[in-house]
């Protein structure tokens, strides 16, 4: 998770650098996945669901092969959480 002005105004190359750091931390910790969450300008902790979330396609769906799977996508954090819940992480979703 990244905060502050650097996170709010991060360029594409900066996000790519942070994703590489995320991969290193994933490997070092033995985790299966890594996601980068960064603060969105004007959105405090009360709106964390609207913050930027970055993920590799392969971490969202292992069917994406090779270099396509390495593609980084950006979405709102709440949407990443929804996707993760849909594929079995966390408690079952309620039908609301």
C-alpha cells in the first residue's frame, strides 16, 4: 500500500517500479499473489474502496498466459476485493 503525494500522482513507470517491488516482496514472503493499493488524490481512509488497485492479469485469472499474464491493470480497490471474493477469497458474498 502506498500513500502520500507520491502515490496520488504516480506515473505509469513509477507504478511499474512499485509492482516489481511488490513481486520481490511476494517471493520473499512466499505469497502466491501481490497487489498494489495506492491512495487516490482527494480520497481519505473513509473512501479506501475508491483508491487505485493494481494487479497482474495472471493474479486475477491464471488462464492468462505468458507475457499477457504479466500485464498490470488498474481498478478501484473495491472492485479488486469483489473479484477476489468471487474467486473464493474471504467470506461468501451476500446477494444484495
